């Protein structure tokens, strides 16, 4: 039973709102990479990789493909670390709790922003650790905020997807920095403002998070934050995150035991293979598009920076729509929770599979730079054939939802057959002894 005091409700809503602000303006800012690259290129970062060449008309031009490759590699490494260290983030949470995990993430995130603040074209290599720290620290902020959903009971999935949407929409922060820079505000001032946000994060860590984790469901009179007191011994045996509530049942009722699959069986199952393929291909297409958007726009706009800037702003604003679209997934999940929770009972195993899936997905992410190199070196900067190939891969990845649909339909068919067999057995029993305990009217109704 969830706590019902007015003080808890107010604290609950305040925790949710401040967490959404944290995810919206800090956690996923790395996905605004296209806007940031435009600013860094205008300031001459990695400018030493540009060389003077002669084109087919005999005119001397500057070839900056080496510069674009460096920027692409920065984003590839940062996004790879973002996925690859997800498992490590989970281990830190489980081993040390929310306080240590958030402080670790804040240290990385703030350090990355400060590196970005004081980086200069002469120190362009600072972008590699800076963006990686921002990516990993931002993911830690998102993961720590997801447990806030445990406070909202039946709306838990909706809260999680709202935070994920805010995480995606935070890509618009760098476009705001870009617009501020074009209005005369120095980049250093904007980055220092973002770094000062660590004060906000620390205050939330102290006042609005527990030292360990938020249980699900929270016990009566549950408190968290700096005013948290130790609960009574009767409340210490609460369930941890991602556990389903256990309903009390009479002792004489015995439920049939479900055979538990081993970890090896889960990893070698076709569903795990298809979900890895599905996530990996979609994320490869997504990240490759973000990482190569600038050189592609420059090629299409023939070097017109005003046109490039205009389209980068348009792309950034479309990214910000994630906060509007993502909660729809949560609404659907929460709605289906009202039905018999058959799928929700394989939840712990699926959660573990997804963690490993993210790790494999991180390994798959290394192909970003290889794809970019193929476009620049073999396709002369024209990504047409690469886009066609990735589109085919995306279409192939739809085999995963199709496979799940066919599997669910087969299960439904099996249940229908089993129910039909049960009904036929009942009818045969009635045919043998129609008058045992039933009147004739009931007998004919059952046979009908």
C-alpha cells in the first residue's frame, strides 16, 4: 500500500518534477552533438586535419574530411562508452546505492563539461574524454531518476517513459547554446552555466533521494532524503527495485511452479538474438545519422554555413519532441498491467537480458566510425548507398516484432485448443451421467 499523507504526495510530485528538469536539461545533452559540432568547427577545433588540395577545375580548395573523421570518432567513442558502461552503472547502484552512484555520475558529468569549457583548438584532443564523461555521467543521472517511478505505483511505466523522453529531448540544450552563441553570449559562459547545474544535482541527491534505493512498492510511512529516518524493523524487509509486489494468498492454495529458464537458455533463445539485432540496428542508424549530419549537410549545401545552421536547428527541434511522444509507450504498458500479468512474471530475466543486450549493443556501436570511413574514403563523401544499406537493415530488424507477434498468436491458438479440449471433456462426462447433481435445463445449456 502506498503512503497517503499529504506531505508524502507533495514530496513525491516535487521529486518527479525536479527529476524531469534534470533529465531534460542535463542527462542526454550529448545527443545534441550536431549543434555542438557546428560551433566547434567554426572555432577551428581539429582544424589541423584540413589540408589544401586541388579540385577537378584546378582551383585550390580545403579538404576537411580528416576533421570530420575526428569529430565522428569523438561521438562514436562517447556513445560507445555510454552503452558499454551501462552494466557498470548497474553494478555501482546494486553494490553502493543511489548516493554513491549519483555522486560518481555527477563527478564525471561536471568534469566533462568543465573540460569542454576550457578546451581550445590547440587542445582539441580534450574533446575525447570530455564527451565520454558527459555521456556516462548523463546516463547515470537517467538511471538514478528511473527509480522515482517506484513511488507512483500503477503509473510506474508512464513515469519511466517520461524520463526517457526528457532524456532524448535534452539534445536541444546544445542548440540553445548555439543560438546563445550566435546572439553574442560566449561559449564559455554557457558551459559554465551548465557546470553550475551540479549544485542542483547535489541538492537533489541529498534531499530527494535515499542513500540506498527506493523500494517497490514503498512501505507505509516511507521517507527518503536527508530527513529520512530508519524504518521500524517490520518495514526493513521491503522489496528492492524492479520487484513485483507479492500478494498474500491462503496457505492451502498451491500455485503450479513455472520452470525457470537458465541464463544460457535465455541468451541462446531466438528472442534474445532478435532483440539484440533490433536494438543494435536501430541505434546504429540513429547514432550514425547524428554523427554524420554536419558533413552531409555541408555537402548538400555546398559549404553554405547559414543553410547548414538552419537545418541543424530544425533537426534539434525535432529531437526535442521525444518528451511528447515517449510517454505513449508508458500509457500502453500501464494499461496492459490491468490484465493478467503473464508477461510481467518473466520480468527479472528480461531485465537482465536487456542489460547484456545493451553491452552487446555497445560493441555493435563501434561500426559507426567504420561506416563513416567507408562513406568518406570509398564513396567520396556521398552517403546514398550507405543509407540504402542501412535502410535494408532497418527493414530486416522488423523481423523481431513480427517474430513476437507470431509467437503470441501461436500461444493464443494453443490456449484456445486447450480450452476446447477441456470443454469437450466436460461434455463427455455429462453425457455419461447427465442427472448427477444437475437438473436437465443446466445439462442442455452446457451441451449447447
